[in-house]
């Protein structure tokens, strides 16, 4: 992730330290593994309250893959776990097929200059749970084959279900677009 | 230090810098692929080559049919002979000019273009950039040859893109010929991956920029590989004649000596007189650095090749290696003068790159050698002082030709 | 629409990237990093690095290799296989830079660990590798450390059926490296339906690839040796497969020479 961002010209810091996080323009929340252990890790570092405060102050926050799911209210992965509740909605298992693995196109269902230029591009997905929530927070969907949310947004809080850092040229272009626009907002 | 294993047939070991595999019988991948030279139907393969190049011929003669990279040595004559005379194509010769040219090399290259009546493009990179790069790569990687390898492998590709001539015709594929990286039947083509991995020791031009503060983009951009998009737009493709012709450098050079007056020279550090006659350093300083870094040198490549062709026995090969590989340098002063370093600093730089697996320092200026030739099964019957070793290569001239032992950058070469 | 994938495979033995033929003959290629980086630049849909001499030597995963690959800054999903003996091994491999894992020996040695990996990392991160052969009537499963073949065990099949692993890598080990060699019966007669399969081993031409891509249980096709013979191999295969559900080919452009074509 850091390499992709540096490659397109942004400066990156990786940290769980609030003092460091306070100095940057945009917070990026990646995620690998399972929901309960990820939330536990955030609680242990005192980052749950921190992120909720930052969201209230309109600080841009981007969640990627599991990071996107953490933005929701709660998840049913393994056992019911409360999330950051920054974009209301629940995380539920995918239905047949049980995994979404591979390159899939995103379709914009709302007008949003952050994502419009990437409409119809393919990105790499690798997950088995999905966000379920109000339509107003869903910016893009992908077909599984039924539509599932691939990009969600509430204000300056953004969730990407796919991995832009693993999506080659399309991913780089999207990151560049989102971050440039959010940082100047 | 892990044990290196040796091929039972040739003189190569598992420590070969290109990689080498040994099978259950202890025979190496290079020898196994070499066996194909005596089992494949070369007439059939020639037909395949003919069919392959057919679409690239320009019937109206308005552009060159292909690009042929050449030097004043290295099978260039044979390649041009095959392309122009046997395949009937109209090639554009291209050559990356280096600073270490011998007068014989200049003469051979001039003779090449005149005897075969070909058009030729030269690329000369400015001396300050080349010396800056050479100083950095010598210091860090122990290499004096990066700019030459980079230039020789990229100038033809850049020319293909710029002049929209898609087909590049090379001779033999070094990985295939030395270590059997590919079968002849894989019909391997030129790739950027091979160049970065093996020709450039893992470092392309832009990698040098991030490693060395002293280098600027203006010093290295000329060595950049063309973009994939440009390569695809022109349809650039590099093929190897060695996949379609039974490649035998000794026999080929001798044919070119007879038919086209290719001239050759003896070397101290090897018994082969045909290759690398265009460079004062390849078989001299560069070869000694190879021995320091890898524990073996070019004479082992030559011996292994001749063993595989059945012209030397393994014992004769090993004896020739031991006879030549520690020979002293002849042209070190010229290099030091060119680069602007003194001999002591140069030796210090070189010693820094001696591989501890093969060299042990016993006293200041004194090193014990435990390289490949020393590690071969202690064969008491191999006597390095043998005087009855086969003398199968013929030198008909000298590197200096009719000049001094001085580098020539651009020379008249004719007559 | 979800595309099927063309996976580029890099086989590593004794620290070298190699060509592998029928699980017994090897030709050297070069540094694994150079091959992986090249596949990344070409736009392979996933890159699979399989280190084939770890389990045989009782070693754990090659974490140093993963860390070196991590420093390359790859932008393509990376799958790692070779020497994963426990949940900790798998977790550390992911932390070292892999996105998904392949397990082979572990399927013979410790199915509980496979389940543990799936719980910890998610089933989408776990692929079961099955080297298979066709004996004329049914599919047989190779235990490559002992060189013996038998039916796929009920337990392993159940792992796939119950969704502990997300995909199965079907390796036609006998035809590895052989032109046009892949045995399609391994897919047509695979004992389970409805489980996504990745075909690998002797897949060399676009006709074969098209036939496989049209099979419903195939989610991806993988090639190793055959991607090493020419420039832009990934793109050229994709272009020969236009009309198939694959992501389109792309050519990188960082320092363009031609201003118009």
C-alpha cells in the first residue's frame, strides 16, 4: 500500500500513534484477517474513539477491504462484533458464491467525481463478507452476480471493498484521484 | 560456505551466476541441452526460421527487414552472413560503441560492414556519463562492464522502436548455450526480464539512479529499455538464430576467417583466439574480476564448450583452465588511465570484491585461491605444466593490429 | 462482471527460479524477484510463487524471499506456497507480504492446521494444491514427498465442500512443462462439483486455455514455464483469448518514446 502511494507522489507514514496520525492529511485503514481480532486491535490501541472523533471533524478516512467493513456498525463474521459505526450498516456473509475472489468491474450508482473516472474499471477483490446498509451510502456496486456494494461513502469517510494497491494501473489511478480530491477539499 | 557441486561432464558448477541444475546422473542442464545439438533436425529448424522471418521482409525495399546487433567480434560475421546471404534479408546493422576498442576490433567491424555491404548505425555515449557509471558500478558491484552490457542490449531495441523495424536478429542465447536455461525447442525470444536479471546483474538504468547519488538522469536515460506500449505498438521481437542453426562458435569463426577475412588474436587468459578480440578488457581486467567474484573465468566457459563439442576431454579442459586462469593482466594501465585511478586504488577496489568462498587472504597482497578449478576432484593426473595440450584455435593477428595498445573510440579501420 | 484469472507461476528450487518438467527435471531461469517483478509489470491477474523444496527438507516458509518480494512494491496479488506447516507459518507469510496461501503437504500432515488458517485468515486466503493424475477411470492424488498416488481423501474433499478452503489448485504434475499437455479429465471428472478450480500444468496454447475457461468450475488458469519464452507472454495470451471472461491486456508506459503511432 505504502509503495503504491509513494509511487504516485504522496508522502506516507505508517503508525498507530495518535500524535503521528494527527499530522497527516488523510487516514488510511487497511485490513487483513478477521473482523473480531481487527476491532480488538483497534480498541487496544485506543484508536476507536480517536477515529470516531476524527470523523466528526470531517477528517478524510479511507477503509480498504476489511478496513471498509470496520467502518460499518457491526459484523457477523465469526461472532457478532461492533464496528466503528462511521458508515451505518451491517457486515454479513456473501451468499452463493461464498467468496468474491478476482477482478471485477465497479459500477457507479451515484454521481461522484471521486469515482466517476473509474466507472467500469476492474479491481481485485478477495473477501467473503459484504456491507449491507442504506442505499444513500453506496456509491458503486459490483456484480456477484447480484449487485454488492464495492464503494461506500458518508461525507469524508470512504470504504473500498477491493484492493486498489493490488489493482495495478486502475488502482493507482483511483487512489491518485481520491486522495488528490480529498486532500484539497 | 555451502558445498558447490560439479557437473560430471563439463567444468561447470552449481555456483554458476546464471544458475545451473544437475540431474540424478550428475550431468548439468547446460550439457543436457547441448545434447539437442546432435538430436534435433536442423534442416527442419532452418525451414522454421525461414517461415518465421518471411512476414518481416519488405518486398518494396523501402525499409530494412531487420536489425542485426554487431561488434568487431562475437559471431557478428556469421550472423550477418546468415541474415544477408542465406536468408536473403536486408539488415540494418547497429553497434553500441565502447571505449575499450582494440585496433583489431575496429578493423574487423569495418571489414564486416564493407565485405557484407551493409548500412550501420553507431551509438556513442558521452565519456563523462560512462566513466561516472563505471566508477559507481566498479565500486559497488565490482563491474567495469555495465554500460557496455546495457548499451549492447538496449540500443538495438531502441532503434527498432525509433525506426519502426520490428525484427531484431541475435545469434546465440547465452543462458541456453552456457547453462541450458531453455531448450532449443522453446524458441526463446528476447525479453526485458533476461536483460535485467542476467546482463545487468539485477539493476536497470533507473535502479542505478536510486542506488547512486552521484548519477543523474542525464547520465543513464540512454540505457533505458523502451516502454511496453512502444514495443507492442511496433511489434518488436528479438529472435535467436541459435534456436534454428546448430550453433558452434569455433567452426563458425573459422569459416568466417576463411571466407570473409575475419582476424583473430591470442590471449593470455584463454586458449580461444576468436571471440572478444574487439576489447582490451573483456579477456583481461574484466576476466580477472570474474575470477575474483565467481571463482572461475572465461577460459572455463571456453573449455566447457569445447568439452561438450567433443574437441577436448575433461582432463584437457581442466589443464587448459589451470594453465590460463591466473595469467597476469596486460592492459591494466590503459584502464587506470582511462578511468583516472591509480593501480593501487584499482587493486584495492578489486580485492574488495573477491568472493570469500574462493579466496582467502594470507598476507597483504597475498591470496589463496580455492575456486572451481582448485576444487575439482583432486585429479592427480592433471598436470598444469603439460605441454601436449591440444592447440585447436588459430590466431592470425594481434589485438594491436598495426597500432599501439591504445583504446580507440572512433577509428578509420580501413585499410 | 467477475472475470476469470490468468495466474503467473514462479517455481523456486534451491533459491533459484526454475522451469519445472513433470516434477523431475529442472532448468535454471534466474532470480525469483526478477521473474515476479516481470509478471507484475505484464499485468498477470495473480502471481503464485511456489517454493518446492521446503517441505521436502522439513523447512518452514521462505520468509526472506517474501520480504524481498515485499520490497519490490508489487501491485499484483501475491500467492505463496511452500513449507507452510502451521497457523503461525501462514500468518507470518501473510504479514511478510503474501495475499493468499497455497498448502500442499499440510493437507497430508495436519488438517486441523488448515482449518486454523482458514479461521484466522479467511477461507478466501487459503488454496489447497492437489497434484493429480488421470488413470483412465478416476483422478488420483500424489503425495509428492513419498512419490505415491491414491484417491483424494474424504477429509480433503470435505475441506473444499464445507468452504474451509476457497479454491483448489489442480496440478497436472505429469504434464508440467509439456506443450498442450494438461489433462482435461482432471477437471471434467473432479470428484466435486461447485468448488472453484485453478488448472495448472502443461497449459501452453490459447485453444486449451479457451476450453478450460469455458468450463463452469474453472475460476482461473495458471502457467509457469510457458510464460518465460517470449516478451509480453501474459498480454499475448490474453489477446488470443478475446471473448473469454478475462481481464483485458495492458501495456505499461512510463517513459514513452513514440509520441504517436
